[in-house]
C-alpha cells in the first residue's frame, strides 16, 4: 500500500519521524473506515525510495539515526524500517532505509498515541450500528465525526430514539424527556441535523431555517413591542398600560379596527417619545424586528407608516416592509426633511447590495443622493417638535 508516487520518491532524501507522523495522520480517517468495513489496511507503507543522490552523508547518517531511534526497532512499536545496502561512488557501501511501513494496527495506533481514541471509536461504532443500523453508512463515511462526539453517543442515540418514537415534539429543546443535560441538544444540533433525517425522517419539516423549525421544536419567540399613542385604545382593550411587549405568536392574534393607524419606528428612544396621536399604535422596529413584524397579517388592514433613519438600513427596512405590505407609507424619509436638518447628517458607507429596493421615486432620489454623497441622517437627530407636527399632519 505505497502511497508515494515514484516521481516523488526519486526526489526524496529523508523523512523525519514528525513527517512520517503527519503522513500517517493523513491516512487516519481511511484507517477508521477500514475498521468499519473490515478491509485489509496493514502493512501501511508511508515512505520508500531511500536516499537518491546523497551530497553530505554525515548529515544523512544523522537523519538515518534519528529515523532509527523512533522506529519499532528501538521503541518497541511504531514504523518498521526495511534496510538495504547501497553502493555510492563517493561513500562506498552504506546501509540505508529502503521503506518505512507500519506492519500492524497496534504499531500505527500506538505511534500516533491514539489507542484510547480508537478503542472509543470501535465502541461507539458498535453502539451506533446496534441501535440504528441505518446509521452504519453515515458512520463509515464520517468516522471523524463519530470520534468528535466520543462519550456522547448514548445521549445522541437517545434523542434519536425519542424523536423516532414520538415524532415532532412541539416543546422546547430543554423540555425533551430524554436523560441528557438540558443544554445537550442545543450543543449537538449540528450532528443531530445529520442523524435525524436518517433515523426519523417523518420529523423533518419543510422549514429548515432553524433546527427547531426543522424538527418540530418550539422556539423562543421574539417580543413585539407596542405603544398605544391613543389612551382610548388601551381603555377599549381593558388594559391598564399603554407600553408593553408580547410574543410574536400572540401578536399575530390581535385584531384591530380598519380605522387604526400603525407607525413603525426604528429607534427605541424615538419610539418612547412619540406624541399622542388619535387611533394610532406604535410598533418598535429596531434591529431585525421589521422581518418579524411582517408576519402580522393584520397590518394589511390598517394604515401603515414607517419612519426610519435616512440611511441604507432605514431604506432597506422600508423596502422590505413594503414588499410584504404594499400600502406602507414612509414618514420624514424625504428630501425636505433631510435638507432641513442636513447639518445633523454624518458620514456613512456606500450601499453595496445589488438588491432592488422597493421605493417611490422621491424616496429613491433621496436614497441615491445619500448613497452618492456618503451621508445618513438618524431619526433621533430630528427635533421632537418637528416630528410631532409632521406625524399629526399626515394623520389628519
């Protein structure tokens, strides 16, 4: 099983023990596969050809001695050297290594100091194929992944067995009735993503945006933050407060009058300082909240306004919101507002996305201007009295 092409062998002077170790490690995964399949793997040649044209035999002899010192001949295990007598014109007859090979599995494993790891793999592989024969091919194809999760296969297979028996669980990861620590599944999502489609294919859902959605677990819900800008809305809903946050799934169930106004703002302090406005509810849309808000189907039935920063993120959020709710109106994201407060604008990076933004002509003109000049105007820099006047005017 010589792994070195003849062309390389002719140019090779001497491999050190460390180089032999690296080359042995390159065959380590193949070795594991041979344990699974039972194919013959030894003796394993890792070096052949000996010295081609020695120029400094003193140095060569030292290298040969180092090679001998860490060989099976001296250490009792490891690689075995085959010697041959070679006659060199300048140096006469010399005994040099002809081939280096690992004669047995034990020699190979002990040389790499992997005895415990290999025994663990064999035990884990036996456990895997006993409990889930259908995982045998996976384990043979990815033996190093079996090794990477050594000591944890009892837990992994217990999770697999539970989901195969019970199907999509509709609980949080930490609630699954399996005897593993509560964070185990969270840590092992990567490998379970590979195992579960094989052992429990009917648990696999069409939504693979997250592990939880793919396999039917409940997922932590983002909170949607509301602020009633009209106290009468809170009274009608029998709520003693006007500012609150609820999980997205619950927010989806809210029903509002078609005469309601919804304004989404990007900055939290802006959200908190919005003035009282009739029949109006504010939603906090900072960060990636707009992507969650688009799941609220009732936004399609109300008047919907968006006020964000005059920058890349603000216009992207407006565009995304409008792609889901075509009736979305922008507020104070226009040239008039920018020009009035341009002294408050700061430098910004150029917009690099190639995505086509869903903007009106006037919005696009401002966006192109800002992008060309590298400017942005954050909404919280706009004076509150001006913002209140503009909001009140657009809702009349």
